[in-house]
């Protein structure tokens, strides 16, 4: 197994793309979301994540520093994660 196989590509939904492109999103929160995305790529089952209301494989994870919550779906069949929504506070 190569190092590349250990990472899970994180694909943003259109909703997430729009949220990240919003000029009202602070640079600090944007940076925390990007860092969280890297952590998800390394391990989608992060310790602080929990199953979302939809159940597995959907998960939610708090944005470090109290910036909100991200929601994502782990696609084990295609070895990727779809970042579905961001709920900034």
C-alpha cells in the first residue's frame, strides 16, 4: 500500500463550494475548515466525529475553535469522502 492509498479524497458538494466562496466567511474560519478537511482525508472516523442524524455513513464534526459543524458522508465503495454541508456559527 502506498502513502497515497492512506488518504481519502475529500470532495466538496456544491453547497460547500458556495459556503467556502462566500466573502462573509472569515479567513480564520476558512483556515480551520481547510485544516479539518485535511484531518478528514487522513482519517474520516476522527475521534470527535459522530454519526449524523441520517446514520452511517454520514458523520458530523465540530470545527475546531467553535466555528461550527461540518457534515460529510464516507463512501467506502469509492474510497472518498463527500463534504456535504458546513454549518458556521
